[in-house]
C-alpha cells in the first residue's frame, strides 16, 4: 500500500502554542510512517524539536507590495501542494486557513482548518471575519478547541465540525492519534489536532493502524 501523506500549512514554526502542537503532531505521524510536509508561509526558523523525516518548505516574502506578496504566496502554496499531492491538508491557525482554502480551490484535496481562538470574537478584523464566512464552507472539516467554538460552525452537508479532545498526557495523545480515544471531551493542548484527525481516518488512520 502506498504511503499516505499530509501537508500542514502554518505561518511559521517560531514559538507559540500552535507551532508546538503542529511540530509534535507532524513528528508523531512521521513516526507512524505517514509522509509529512510542513509548509510555512513566513520564516524558515524552527523553534521546536521535529522528526528529521518531516520535510519543511518555507515560502517567505515574495514582494514588497503587500497585496502582490499575498497573491504570490498563495500561488506558490498551490504549486507546492499540487506537487506533493497529499491525501489531506491541515491549515492552522484560522487566518492561515482563510488563505489556504481559496488557494487550493479546485485541487481536489480535502482541506481541514484548525480554529485556535474563540471564533465568536476572533479574528478582530472585519475583513477576515467576512472572508472566513465566505471560504470556510470550502473546508472538508473544521477543528475547534471547545464545544462553544464548535457551535459557532454548524456542520452542513459533508463538512465535519469537531471539538478537540482534552489533553491528559502523552498516553491519551497517542490514543487520539490512533482514533481510539473518546470524542466527548473538549479542551486544549497537543491532543486537539489528533482528535481532528479522527475525522479523516479514511485517508490516514488505516496507515496508522498498520504502524501500531
């Protein structure tokens, strides 16, 4: 069976909770024989330990003009993802997802977005909130950190909206990564992304099961 693959898209890997969770998750999946690539929209610096099997591609600044730079980054992102042809894409945090969804429109690759903040109040910029309403229906699924956040995004059609699993240590994180943990708890920490991946078990978890 061909090795399954996933592409993570984020701002950078320089500090922050989102970056820590992403590097932990990518390393865990790489250890389970999933081909993992992290694409950063900004800098290439990595502040957290990362499995050497995980490939990191950085886009960085492409123009002095803010609008042109944003458009070129999206075009470059699309080219990189199409080249990798992953089974699934996970964009995190939410402002990255707002860019990734239209950039990958028509690629035929399921995209999941991780909401790391309170969607009832964030993002604060009206333009980003409007863009989220416009592009989030394009996502295959949305991963939230709390039940209250999940309620902000009523699931519709084939789209899944998941609440994060509560982190109770590495043992539960491992169970979440294999889709074995319960799905009723909500919380924060490294486990949330693993719970989100239980929503894409048809693409990834069969491989994890073989590796366990």
